[in-house]
C-alpha cells in the first residue's frame, strides 16, 4: 500500500500541472506564435479544413518532458 504522503504529493503535483495547462489555454490567444509556427499543417479546401499544429505539439512536448525530467530527477 502506498504511503499517504506520497499519494498526497502526487495529487498536488497533478493538480498543479492541470492548473498550469488551464492557465496556458486561458492566455493562449495572448501568445501570437502558439499554433502558427512553420511546420504546423493547415489544409483548406472548399468544404474541408484540416489544421494540425505539429511543430507546436513537438515544442510543447519537449518543454513538458524537460519539466518532468527536472521534477523527477534526484
């Protein structure tokens, strides 16, 4: 059985991460380059639009991975 203090720390960490993501979404329109980087895929046809922010996803993934690496490093 897991120690309750480690479970509490995990829940606090998860809540902090979720709150940070919420703040990022809240202020994402204030970051002009987010979602408009070179490499983001945007296909517009007559009755069809496909938008996939590939480069933005890669950059955010690297940043989140670095944060997790720094948090879990001992």
